[in-house]
C-alpha cells in the first residue's frame, strides 16, 4: 500500500520556494517519496475529503511547530567525531592541527568509519539535516568509503559520499605523512568502482558519489585533472575539494604553482557547475567573478573557520554575485559539533559581523537568508533540484521544529525568524524521502546510548595507540 503521511496544523511552513511562500496553519500531504499536496490545513482537509482514495495512512499534528525543508549539509568529515576537541582545544591553526591529528587518524579502522558515520549522522538528523555530503580522504587499515555508505543507508539519510584522496606525502613536499597517501592509479580505479557500484543519478536518489581529492597541498595536479575528467564521464557525479581555506594555503599555492588557489583550480579543470569547494574563506573579487561565471559552488563552514581562526568567508558577496553557496558543519574535529540548525544561525551572525574591508551591518544577512542557505542553497550546491524546498512533486524531505517551548517564548511576532535567532531547537520530526526518521525528538530505530558507548570505546582506543590518552 502506498504510504501517505499527512502533517497538519503547523504554526508556519517555510517552503523556501522561489516566492519564499510561508503558510500559516500549514499542512503537507506526502505520497510515497514525494510531496503530493501543500497548503493550509483547511485547504488540505477539504482536498482529502474530495479525494478519499488518496486519504492519508498516517496523520501527525504539528501544532506549535515550524516546518522547513530538510537541511542540507554540503561538507563534513564524519570520521572526525572520533577525535573531537583535541587540536581545537589547544588553539591550533589548520596546518598544525592537521599534522597533529594525522598521527591519530592513521589508526582509523573500518569499524571506526562505520560507527563514527552513524554517530555523526545521528547528531545531524537530530539538528534538522536530511541530506549530508561527507568527505572521507584517508583509508588506513583496510578502510573504504563503502563502510560509510553502508552506515548511512542504515540511518536513512540522503547521502552524498565523496571519495577523497591524498597522494603527495611529506617526502614529496605535501602535508600528510607518507603512510597516509595512496597510489594515484589505485585512487582512480577505486573511484571508478565506487561510481559504478553505488552512484544513483535518478531523481530523488538517496545516494550520489562525488570525487574529492583532498586539497592542493595533498594531491598532484594530474590527480585533480584526471578526477575531473572521470567524474564528467558519468551523469551527476560531483567534484569536491578544500580550497582557499587559509592564507597559508594561498601562500603555498603561489610558492608551488605560481598562482592563487582559484586560478590553480581553473588550471586543472576544476571550475564548473559540477564543482563545489569547501570553505573558500579568502577569495578576491576576481575569484568570485570567475566562480560565478562558471557556476562553481562553495560550501560555507562558519564554525570550523572560526575555531581554526581561518577567517570570515565573504558569503554576502558570493551570493550577490550569483554563486551557488551552501552550508556545511565540516569535520567534527574542527567544529566539535554537528548542529546543522546551529550552523545556519552561526552563518547569519558571522555575515553580520563582516570581514576585512567591510563594516559590520545587522541587516547584511537575515534569518530567512540563513534558512535558504541551509536548504535551497545546499541543494543547488549539490546539483539537486528535487530537494531544498517544499513544493508539490519534490522529494518529501522536511523537518518540524517546536517553537512553543522555553527557548522561543516571546518570539511569537515572527516565529520563523525566532527559529534562527533564538537558541537552536532540536528536530521534533524529520521525514526523509517520505519516511519518518525522527519522531518526538527521538531517532527511530536507533539505540543511541549503545552507539555512543561503542563510539567512545573506539575513540579512546585510537587515542591510546597514538599516545594521546
């Protein structure tokens, strides 16, 4: 029997459609994996009465809730939940932070990838994420991207795993230790296997593969170029890497390649509508114009950029230039959290503070723009037109947040703005592809205490092996 979920009496539905429609006393009726009808509760009650053959199989009362499209996390390193707060607690910047943690990550195991993926996804789902892109770029001790893929499938999330890679070690002038780099022929063969085994390019796909050489300071130009050409030989395979994250990286690119990061990316065929860069903290006006012209995307990671003192990305300028810009939590060891709604709030606040050359301005980035960044912006960044907004015919990915409790008391004049400006609320209800994955604020079918216990045991074991615990 076809499942039809009817969610009604929401305080407001923020559709994030092209008109930015907001529906008071809103309701949504799903059918299978898609949205069948959306409108006011009165309108949908009347429609259902006229079409009894399409009556809901389940009804949920969302009184006191804001419903938004599912949040889209465009950049993450979920294995890093195993090493939270180690380098960030010491106040290390990116390059020093990486060098310290490589010695811990060298003890990662397939079980560690699986469990850390589930732990990170649990935290993300409970904060409103429904689509997650992950960047796994090191594979010691038999680890494979498949370990993360199987774990994500068990959690029910819409998943964009990217096959990361590092091929230039310290002995060749790169940043990672030689023990963590891979042969480039093997990287390309594994990339092709993953695409052909797992990638689904159909509408409402639950899994799409991307290719993701880690960064300009850990792979060769040849690997960047060959990865781009392989990805473009398939439909809807994305290209992802870190770029322009720090001024150290900018200096590295100028010293080694004789050009700035975005110019280097262009030289190895890494600009275009299938590309999205993580961070992009330090572009200049020419970089922004070039990325906008080529429809290249960017994932903004505000908390990570702040905690590693990388800087403030000029997101306002990027959006105004017409760039595709989404939002990412980034690695759990460079953020120390996986709170997606909180990240949207952080992005809003940080753009108001400003950046070098631009004065602070309280009206620079609104609450609704922050929500759009985390939903529609993320969907566009991942090359998807089937998610990111609540519209008939799109995938049934949505989240309900309660705004009738302590944290939002007094925010009744603009409850949607309160969702972003007040303390981040946990997801009360989350639906992905028409399936309920969070209900009454709890993950469906997940023994969370057992998962946390297993995760902490694996984390401690890694730290002990590295001599850090």
